[in-house]
C-alpha cells in the first residue's frame, strides 16, 4: 500500500530513498558511495512488498556497475529490473526497465540495442508522468543512438524537443549532454564550425553543472571531434582531461576509449587501474571497501542493513578469495583493485 504525506503526495519508501541517493551520487561522481547505497536499496527493496520500487533501484545499480565496466553485475541488475517490471507493470516500472537496458547498451556503444530498448517509450516528453532530469534521460540516449546510426533528421527533432524541455537554469546537467549531442550532430552533418561552437557551449554548461561524469563524456566527444578534424594538440588536451576524470570515477570503459583515441594521436597509454582480480561478488566488494576504509563490522552492518553475523560471513569469504588473514591487510591488498565489479 502506498503511504501518503499530509500534503497529499506519496511518501518515499526506504528502498526508493536509498536508490534516489545512489542516483544522485552517480550524477555527481561519488560512485563508491553510490554503489554502497544502491546495494542497500536493492537489499531493502527485495525485503519489502513494494515490487514497484525494484525496477528503479535495480536500474540505478546497473548504471553504476556498467559505468565501472562490471558487465556481469550490470546485466544482472538490468535483467532484474525487467523481471520486476513484469510483476508490477505500471508505467514507471516499465520506464526504468527500459532505461536500464538502454543505459547498459549505451556504455557499450551498442546503438541498435539502445534504440530497441527504448522503443516502448516513444512518447512525447512528459507522457510517462515522470519529473526532473530522469524524464529526459531516455530521449538523450535515443538521440545519441540515432546520430550514430545515421538517423540524423530524427535525432535533430528529438534534440529540438528536448531543448524545449530542459530547464532554463544553467546548472542543469542535461544541458551538458544536449550541447554534446548538438556537437556530434553538427559533425555528422559535416558542419565543423557549428560542431565546435556546440562543444564549447557544452564546456560552459559543464562548468555550472555538478557532474564530473557528464563533463568527462563531453571532453571525450570533443576530443574525438578534434582528432577527426586534424586538431591534434587540442584533441590530446581534451582527451587527457576526460581520461583524468574517468580514472577518478573508476569508469574503465570510458578511460579505455580515451586511451584508444590518445594512441591514435600518437600518445602512449597511461596508467590503468587494476581489475578486480579476486572474483568478489557485488556485495562482497561493498563490504570489503567499507571495512578497508576503517569501519567496524557493526558500523558496516548498520550501513548495509545487515546483521553483524552476515558481515562476518562476507568477510570470511573475502579473506579466502583475497588470500589474507586479517582486516588490517585489506586496505593495502585491495588498493586500486576494486572498481565496482
């Protein structure tokens, strides 16, 4: 049953609140915290009878894991979002199930799958009854996939519609993505001067928006454009800026793309963080990260809404997989090796 506040609006459930927190942390670049809170949101959601929360919390978890290149975990959450939406087939459930699948395909640059995943949502912005930035996410994904599959006129129409829907405020993260896609579209139309101006507008928007990930994706796109238009020195600067931001986030698929572009510009590959070598599960990674940060078992249990016994069980598995015997060894052994999956 949905609980209502005194002003007549629906109250957030605890899983939904943690999912919303994780989503914000994804946007502002606090991905380690986001992974922790997404894990809490999923765990709480599975323990309640609010089936309509599960597509959302699984979608957010999928965003974070795919951003880190943890394809198995990301796909599991995207699939769980789809299954939950089938159980609770309300519009928002279907929305998050579609977006989770499309986002995973977007990270992989699988443009046809992006379009196929979003096909059920082909309605005017606002038709689904969602509010805020999330309402525009599928349309940004759709427009980008259209650009890279040659459907330029359709992409232009989507971007025009999105521009009317974006808030006037200069700090709206969606403005960064809109300018980035305007730049990509103008480049596809072979109008380099217009493309350059769009990317520069995107940079100005990125300065006002609090989203290092959106800024990094913009710099990567701008660097690719500059490289293709024979502006090698400027391309290297943009790609290095993007790589630095992605490496801070642990956004491995994106930092690898920067390395590919930089190599094409004649620049040696930079340092890459190690993969998770130990085969930890998503929950074990969260527990390991919290313990390595100095938290006690009781503090970790409280943060993850688990029992202390459960934390002890997870730690025993972690110690076995990593090959250590005490929590004091964990921080140094796992430094740089856990990237979210």
